[in-house]
């Protein structure tokens, strides 16, 4: 497969590849759109089965970041970086330094941050070679880790979805099935249990599952979590969990989670609407992390970050209402709203 015939290529502005033989770095950076500002997105490290899978992932994720930034009201474009390799085996200081050099060579068109398979400590190493890094703030704000803010936004989004569908945002006694108890999922589980939700968790990592159990969650298997009998399903793992097969097995009336690219295609969003399942589009509900990363770089306060993240609930309520009024899936409604914002700016500048 080539870049241009990938089903996920969307007129991306830039796709850059890097191979550093000495460190073993094999990486791709994709910039989808920068109409609203420089492209910002996480640096993911993952043991992709092949290069095509890595390319698909970076194309999908970078596009999602454009939409996420636009709907979050941030002056940023969408980008993403992926490093091909198992972070538990291949990550090294030399590899991270080489990644920093790769990002620096892009001249500020792309700003990176933490993602799956990378940590704040990794980003600090990358920052030794480039200033185009965010999410490494010292001291407060969880040491620069944006995960708690992503979880906070998802938490607000779940409450907004409950209010829209049931007329109340109270979580006491609400059954929530969480797929993935990693950095974001762990914080979300804590917030949910803190408000009285009954939480069920599945994770492929036994350590993550055990931490969730200690926090008060009930552990279920990975095979059963998507079809678990719950009020809310919160996908917080890898993307495309909701596909042509799994969409028919979902029993929850609401889907609201932190994972990127939860739908394998737009067809699943349409099917969820047909089934009466309220879907909170991932690039809207999980924007808390990028909001924090932006405010860290802009040297804003923690209060300003939290205030911005609270607006996620209002955005979702608007999307839900438009979806019902037009009988169009929430995913398509959200995409159109985002496109109005980042495409309109380009048209205005050209006028």
C-alpha cells in the first residue's frame, strides 16, 4: 500500500518518514491540517504488525486531532507521530533522541506530546533535541501528564450523555463498563466510583486490571466488556473497537469513552443511531488532554485548563440535539461542525 491509496489518506499536508539505523528508530509523522495553527498530537509507540498498519494509524489519528482541536476551540491543527516498535523492548535514550531530531527537522510544523507507549519522562528526553514538545511541565499539574485531564473531560461527557438521554446526570448506581484501565482509564474509573457508579473493567494488562479492582471496580473479561450489560460503555483502549461485528452486540444505551477512533467507520455511527444508542464522538469527549497540553505550552493556569475542559459537556449536548433533530449520527454531526471551523478559516484567509 502507498500513502495516496490508503483509505485513511485525507489530503494530508505532510507525511514524513524517518529511519535511524543506529538507534533503531522507525517513525512516521503525519500533519493533517494546520489551518487553525501548528499541528499538535501525541507520539505513540506501538509494535505494529507491519508498516501499513502504522501508516493507517498515523493517518487516522492525525485527522482526528484536527477535528478534536477545532471542536475544542483551540488554535491548533492536527498531527500525530508513531514509532514502530514494542516500547517495553525497543525504547532507548538514543531512539528518543533520534525522535527529537526528527521532530526538530520539521521546523515547528508539528508539536508532540505523550501518547500510548510513551511517558512524560520519554518526552523530556525528546525535548533535549527539540523545543516542539508539550506536556512536560515540572511541578504541579500531574507532572505534565495530560491523562487526568483527558479523564476529566470524559467524565463530564458521560454526565452530559446521561442528562441528555435520561434527564439526570447523577452517577449513583449507574453501571459503567470500561474497556482499558491504563493512564486515562485508571483516572476515569476513580472519578466514576467517587460518584457512586458501579464500574466494570476489562484490560489486557493484569496489573492495570488489579489496580482497577483495588479501586473498587469489578473485573470482567476482554471478550465480554463491549457487550456487557451496562448503562454506559466507555472504550478507553485502542481504536476501532466498535466495528461491523461488535456494534450489534453492544447493550449499553450510551457509548462515551477516551479511546481515539472508536468507530471502525462512519457506518458504525449510523448503526448506533438506528439502534438508539447515544454515541459521544471520541474527538469531542476526549479533548481534555489536548486542552491541557495547549495550556501548558501557553503557560496558562490549571483553573483555565479545567474551565476549558468543562465546555466539552456543552459541545456534546449541542451535537446530541442536532443529531436527534436531523436524524444524522452524532459522529457525522460532530465532523461537520469541526469542518465548518477549520475549513472556514482557510476560506476567509483566501478571500
